[in-house]
């Protein structure tokens, strides 16, 4: 169940209801996929700001994303359902991945690209220095207007998590959550040292 609340946003009631229905369908799919539920979610549509979440069960979507059909409700709902993360790279990477696989609209950070294609695009961009998950810690140093750095960091994080879940764990999302997402120990979770995993991921991106 998703309850919509409007705060100072000029948007038609029908569009609000369609977004609430979308968020409700995504919530149900994510509960099954991630194995967790936080109960009914409140969807707040507002006139400005960015998409974000507030535990335990509220997501915020600005009206401009509704107009552009880039409302990443699955991304923000994922954050609510997966509290207790070991690193922000894994946290945001998982949300990017689930939005791509289970979200009904595509938006930040990959938009019309696949997650891996978006990561390749930024890794090859000399104007930003986000080429590894370590460098995707740029989340923390990016300024308010540094959109390119944020796009690169989110894209690389999403690709990293997608590769781990689908290629290294054979789609085992529960194993990912229990071993790596909440503990951050790559060797224990995947049986390989972190540098070797990064090299393998980079090779995969280049080949695909």
C-alpha cells in the first residue's frame, strides 16, 4: 500500500494516482525480491527538491520527475527496505540496480542507458575521476552542483552491484544482502580479494 501526499506541487490528481499505483506495484515486487517489508509507504510529491527517502516509510518525489517520466520510486523504496548498509557505494549501487531491473520508469543516473553502459560512459570520461568503486566514494565529496561527479559515482556503484549480484552470485540477492551489503567483507562474501574483483569487473565492462 502506498499513500500519496501533495505538498505545493502543481500536478494533476490523475498523475498523482498513477504514480502512487506505480509505487505500490514496485513496493510489492521489491518486498518479494528483497525479503523485507516496512509496512505502508507514504509518497510525498512536492514542487521542488530531489528524489529522496526518510525512514521508516516515506519517499519524496519532485513534480519535475513526474513530468519527465523519470520518477525513481523503486530506487527510494529500496533504501527503505534495506536499512543497515556497510558502505554508501553498496547502498546506492543496490538502489540503482533495483530501479533498473524492477522500476517502471528509468531515470537517475542511467536514464535510457543500461546500468553497465552508463558506467562505461563515465569511466571513459576524462573530465571525472570515477573509474572504480573506491572512487565512487565521490558521493561524499561532490558539491551541490557537481552533477557529473554524482552521475558517475551512482552509475559506477550501480554497475558494480549489478555485476556482483548477477555475475558473481548468480542472482542471489539474499546472499548479497546477508554477506556483503551489511558486512562489507568482499573476501568472505565472494572468496576473492577486492582488487581482483575490481579488475574482473572492469574486464567485464570492456567486453560487454
